[in-house]
C-alpha cells in the first residue's frame, strides 16, 4: 500500500529543492527548474505541470510559476520552450546558441521555439483549484492577456492554412523529442547536408549525455539534426512565416493538437471566469475545429491516429503505434467503435499495459527501446494525459478500470523508484541486474513530484476505490 502522505511530503521537498529565484528587470521571479542535476532553466510545459501540483501545497508559488513562465513572451506572442536563468551553464544549448536576444523582454532571454500548449490548461486548473478567491482573481487578470496572445500566435503562425491543426517545427516543440513518430520526418534532413560547424558545436558542447547516462538519451544523429534546425531558424532571424514554409521538419502532431483542443477549451473557460464573454466563442470554435481535424486523422487500416509530415508541401501520414494515440481521448475525438479499439490496445500487456504502464511506444513496436528517452520508457506526464482522456469515457467499464488503475500504478511507480524523469515500463525486469529498479533519466525531477501531488489529489475523487 502506497503511503500517500509520505509521497506528498517528499514531492513537496523536491519542488522546494528545485525552486530557483532570480531577479530580472528589477523584479524577483520564482521559477521551478525541472532538476538542478541538468535542466537549470525554466521549461514551458514542465512549469505548466509544476503549477498543477504546487496549487495543492502552495498557491502563491503556483501563480508565481506561471507568471514567471509568461514573463519572457515575445512581441509576436511566442512563449518559448525555455526561459533562461542567466549564468547557468550546465545545460546545452544555452542562451548563446539561439540568437534570440532581440526578442527578449529586457533581461529575460528565451529559446526560439515553443512546447506543447499546456499553459491554458494549467492556468484553468490552478484557478479552479484555488482556495484564495481574491488572489486567484488577481492571478487570472495578470495571466489572461498573455495566454490570449500566445494562442493567437500559435493559430496565426502554426496554422496559417486554418486547418485546425498546428504545426511543430522542431522535435523539441513536440515535447517527445526522439519519439519514433519523428524518425521519418527527421530523415528529411540527411546528415551529410548538415554543415560541419553545427556538428562541431554539438561535438564540443553537448552535455546531456555526459552529465546523464548516454544510453538513456537521444542519439548523436538526432542531436545534429536538432541543432541544425536551431541553426537554420536563427539564420532566418526567427521569421516564423518563413520557418513554417521552409522548415525541413514540420509535423501536425496529434499529441500537441489534442492538447491544443483542450487548451482552447480551457481558455474559453478562463475568459468566462473573467467575464470576458466576447472572446469565448472564438476559442471554443478553435477547439471544435481541432477536434474535427483530429477525427480525420484516424487510419482505419492500422487503427490508430496518424501525425502528418507537412514539411515542404508534403502531406504524409506517420503510422507509429505510440502513446500519442491515447491523447486523442482527452480531446473527445474517438467515436464509440474507436474508443473500444483504443481501450483494447491500451489494456494489452504486449502493447501498452506492462508492470508500469503506459510505455511511450508500444512494447511490440520494432521501434520500441526499453530505456531510451521517449522511445519506450513510461513518463508520468504522458500518463496524466491518458488518465484525463480515460476520465472522458468513464461510463465504459474498461475505461473506468484503466483510469483507476493507472492513477494507482503511476503513484506506485514513483513511490517505489523515486522522483525520476522516466521509468522502465517492465519495472526493470528486462534489464539484467536491474529487477525492481525502474528509474531512468535524471532524478529529483519536479514534474514527477508535481504529478504525484496532482494524482494524489485526484485519488480522493475516485468513485471506486482501488488497492495498490
Ligand atoms: C532536452 O534538452 O532534453 C529537452 O527535451 C529539450 O526541450
């Protein structure tokens, strides 16, 4: 039996340890870094997740986290993947590699790409779960204009054709950097076309595989391509009209867009809460448009949802059996028949239901890798998307069972292994000498801690209690 109060205490300690206070433009910002072991800046969707845990232990910090996240918003509305803490050098690529200074808000320098749009979802969750109405109203007033501007940026620059589906132009934007879903689109960038100066830079400065375990991290070829894209966009002066047309990597990502659906629904709710009724319909309509576009990505032959490679005029479905499929549940996309198929797939121990579900790639996929980053390991963050998706279909007996079990199993996985970045889905049993040790990636990880708080709060709302 997992001792919830113990996890909560330890989770709070991790979030405290990763608090980073920094004064910029004469103002004190309180940010939570993912882990001081390596990720020493503020990450976009990490911070959105941190706030969803912090709201249950320290409301002021939850507000501060999100307000710090929007503090580096660009004039065009972009809220970047990373907001940098000056003087920190552990992480590569740091601020000097992006060429984004002219878009900075004074001393607040960021990277030039974004991450999955969890911000509005988090802000709405924080607002709804606040117990201090006056402070929550103040927070809402401050954050809302930044979220509106961010959504308008995403729609204008990432969906110029008004398809309902946003385009990501870098695997880092997807959040699932080296997922097998990006193998084919990344192959659009032959290694031999990457300038030597980019390769030299990666060879000289790449640090994740030295500070962390190289076997858990993306391969070198991936890194050359990641940094080539940064180099290219920088040479185009971060002109997003050009980037969207000419980037050799451009994907309509089903996970990113399932979140985009939910983010617009959340923004419509935030606007309603703020009494700003005239904008509600606009974002509610964007949500519906995305939901319809996602419905069209069901591939009956392989019975999964497919991402689309849309680089340089292409329109090619990407057929990989990964966790991204299940995020469509959160966007209420699948019809009754598709829900049954997805639940069956999710509950299958040979695909997605091993000792610690849900692996990020199906166990029986030829692309599955047990310990390498997003190519197989189980991540608490993607589990919460699946959990929230299952909640939409809770009247189905199997969905309810999986929902209850996945909350319990995710908490258990964290309690048994510690606050790691990701976990071996087989509980370590497939690694010689590692039986019962599932920990992977960096430790003392903030979003793992935040998710423990979020899920232990959710456990209190479960109708049918589960043993775990
Ligand atoms: C990394 O450096 O591993 C991150 O995923 C980039 O956002």
